């Protein structure tokens, strides 16, 4: 993987469902992985910054895990609510990019009441 | 509200013109980052300033320039505008100088439309 990739591109779930999506990044020369939540007509909001293999972070019903050896991170939302509807972005500084963040295209989550 | 402010919120201008976008970071943050979000493109990093000095550069066009002033606010100057420059421009700020591990706080963005 030469870039930061996210899947799926979009996800539609019912209120109360738990869901998860994936961020893939180059596993060599890993430095950090960021997750952002971006609601329509607002600005991206930082969720987590993760640096250690096996790291797990939690914020309310949202949690994230990190596997730097295989180059992926999962974001989980437990018991989705309509207010969780947003685009979830991950970003990682790629090797030889001077630390600047490279963003994935995002996963657009829609939670129906 | 992240504490990062950007002005103006919207800007409509013509091709060939020059515009200035302004950003004030959160109180205490020394780094300012500029990003561009175009249609069908992810967030693209343009440039970072830390405490008044340019720190990192992305694929910023030569027609674009930025600076950070002593009061830490930053301006992004876009000149000889083309239709393709129409985009949402975000400013973000962080406490430290390392964009890899510092949490970045995003402003509300400036939507630029070039006609």
C-alpha cells in the first residue's frame, strides 16, 4: 500500500447497530495514525492520534485499534445514533513526506433512525 | 467550536484575481497548517508554519503563498486564480511542531469559488 486507503466508501446502518470501518496505510516506517470525524457543513474534528502497535483508544461509543505490523486501523462505533452520521477520515504521515499528514478519502456513515 | 477561526467564510471571485484567506489559531497553538479540499479529492496538505517559520510544504502551487505573523495568525495568498482553484480551504492549528503526532484542530474553512 503506497497511500492511505479507507473502506468502505460509504455505510448505511440503522440506529442501534454497531459498525466498523477500516483504514489501511503503509506498514513500513509507520509513525502515527489519526482519526477525524467530519460532519456535513462543519470542520474535521480530531478523534484519536495513535502511535503504538496494539494501541486501543476510546471516546464514548467510538473506539479504535491499531495494527502497525499489518498496516491497518479499525474504527468501531457501538450502538450507532443518527448524530454519528458523518464522514470518518484517517490520516497518516507517509515515509519521506516530512511528517505531513496524508488523508484517506473517508468513510461516509449514515445512521437512520 | 475548535477555537480556530477563519475568514472569510465564503469568497467568490474571478479568474486571474488574487485573494487572501486568514486564519487565527487556538490560543497557545504555535503551528498553523493549510489544507485544500477540492471536489472528488481528499484533504490535501498545502503548508505548515511553526512560530513564524515555514516548517513543511506539500504540493502547494507556486501561485500560492503563505505566512505566519508574530501574533501567530496566518494568511494564505492565492494569485492568478484559475477555475480549478475553487475549493474549501481549511486551516488547522496544533500546539507543537510535529504534524505527525500532534492533534490538529481545524477551523470552519473558507469556501472559494472562482468564476
